[in-house]
C-alpha cells in the first residue's frame, strides 16, 4: 500500500489521447460553450444598442422595428462592442 507514491520514474504520457466518442463529445461541448458565449454577447449588444437609440433618459420611443433591428445587428456583436467602447 502506497508503493506507487515512492516511484521516482516519471511515466511517458505523450501518447495519451482521447478516445473517439470522448473526442467528439469534447468538440461538441466546446462548440456549445462558444455558441453560448456568442449568444450572451449578442444579447448584451442588442440591449446596449436599444439603450443607445432610446437616448440618455429614454425620451425617444423604442418600437418593435428598432428591437428587431438591434437583434439583427447584434449578430456581428464583436464589431458593435468595439464601436460602443470607442464612442462612450
């Protein structure tokens, strides 16, 4: 008991790889995470655009067209985020 704790020889782990189903599951999980983060960014940018279009005190009305336009424009949210950060 505990004999493996005193082994000073380091094992070669360079040939360790994921099995086929595990590799595919990891890729799918990574894609889902990336799409989730992209969705969060798109929603954040859509809300920021709507807030910007409404004015500082909400004096301009926001209608359904502007909400739809904000969500369509938020598809390219990285560009919008840079624009909003540079103009604030």
